[in-house]
C-alpha cells in the first residue's frame, strides 16, 4: 500500500468545511440585493465557496488513481456499494421521510424514489462519483492511446460547453424542462469530467504533478485571483445569477482553487490533527448535517434568541453541522450496520504525517 498523499487529507477537510459553510450561509438572510455590508459579503463569500462539491470529484478520482496504479482490486466496486451507495440510498429514504411525513406514505415514496434514482437531495454527488468509477475502469484500458495534455484539454472543453449550455440557453418547451435545466443537469458526468481527469493524472503522476504546480505556482495564483474576480463581476452584472457550483465561472475558479490548495498543502510539513479528524468523518458529516441544521440548530436559536443574529446563527449552524454528526457517526460505526447507514469512518493515521520527498513510484514517460 502506498504512502498516503497528505495533500488529499487537507483538501478533503477543506472541501467538507466549505460545504458546511455554504449550507450555514444558505439558512441566513444573505443576498446580493441587501443594503447590509455583512449580508452582501456573506452572499459573495458563499459563491466563492462553491468549489466544495466539485473538489470532492477531484479527490475521489485522485485517491483511486494514486492508490491503484496498475489495476483495481477485485472488491473495489463491492466496497463502494456497501459503504457509499448504501448510505446514499438509506439517507435518500431518510430525508424523504423527514420532509414528507405529514403528507402521507405516497408522498414519502415518491420523494424517496426521486432522491435515490434522480439524486433529488444533497447526496446527489454520490450518483456522480459512481459514474466516474465506471469511467475510470474504461479509461484505464485505453489510457495509453492518448496523451495527458490531449485528454485534459478535451475534458476542459467538454465540461465548459456542457455547463455553458445550461447556463446560457433557456429551458426548452418540454415537460419538466425547468427541473432538467436547474436540477437534473447536475447529475450527468460531462458536467464534472474535467475534475475527474485532472484528478486522474494528478494521482497517476503524483510527483510530476507537484513539480508542475511548483513550476507554475505564480500563474496559478494569478488564475485564482482573476477567476475569483470573474465570479464577483458575473454576479454583480447579472451575467450568471444561479447560486450553484454548476456555473462556468465557478468551474474555472474551482480548477484554480484545486491547483492552488494542492500546491499550498504540499508545502505543509505536518497535517493538523483537526484536519485529519474532519477528513476521516467527512462523508458522514456530508450526509447528516442538513438534518441537524433543520432540527438541532433551529431549536438552539429558538431557545437562545441572542444567537438569532446573522453571525450568531451562522456560527451556531456551522458548529452544529460540524460537531454534532461526529459522535453520531462514531457511535453508529460501533454497530455492524452503522457503516451501511452513515458511511465508514476512514482509518486514522499519525497527525504528524509529513509530506514525503521520497518518490513512491516512478512516473511513466508521459509527464503531467
């Protein structure tokens, strides 16, 4: 088994914390039309955090490509069905019950079907990464026929065109057009394919990728700043107003963010214990936190009115979303069925894990 790539632990925890912040801000009255400087700041800050979910696509593929250079283990798909797909299904049913219990069994069954089949709840991300598990298997067989540069540039083009179509073309006059445009279009893999291939080549050419980041670090910083400014300007002038990670400006910003954060993470000699801890529980946190925001956090703010201010509510929501799921996940994982409900807690490793200078493999002739 390879040495761990500590950069991924850092990126996974940052992505998780970013998603929690996005959903915490969503619960508060931050909007782009507000006269309040604080509300306006939070609205733009939330928009800049939208890299969170796409970053998980990069992370997921990086881990697979990095750990399995030659072939996938025989139990690869079975493990992911057990510990990723089953929790997705269970939580899809759970959220259907909690949101429709007053409307009767029929409403629950309809919503449960939508959640599980169409990804009609925040767990939709799982349907996306399962598409990429299959794509990984297929691409591994034909990888040698294409250069990394050709594949990455092609995937960037496909991804950009796909998102641009749904960003700028009005819904067609067909049944469920709005749902297809503004919800279901998130699910097909072309909307995420660039993150997948960047993750693939970063994982298979780990040392070359880090060298490339170091060589172009200044350009990456400039790109991050410019694409961040693009998001703000696009929103300010109503060029794109949808608040989601499926915007072409956020697509470009996310790629810059992944590259910049990976570069910064590669310079960190010791991974902080806190980030390791969050990374280990990130999947379960991702699944559970919306329910806890709607129940525990709302109850706390009702009982303690002083926390109903914008900042008070934001901090309450964030810490409830982060801290309350962890003991629930920990306790459920003590039972045999627990990992099939909330996912498996990742194994621990030393908090002083260092970024190793030792090459863990010899890269092929193709450079990143």
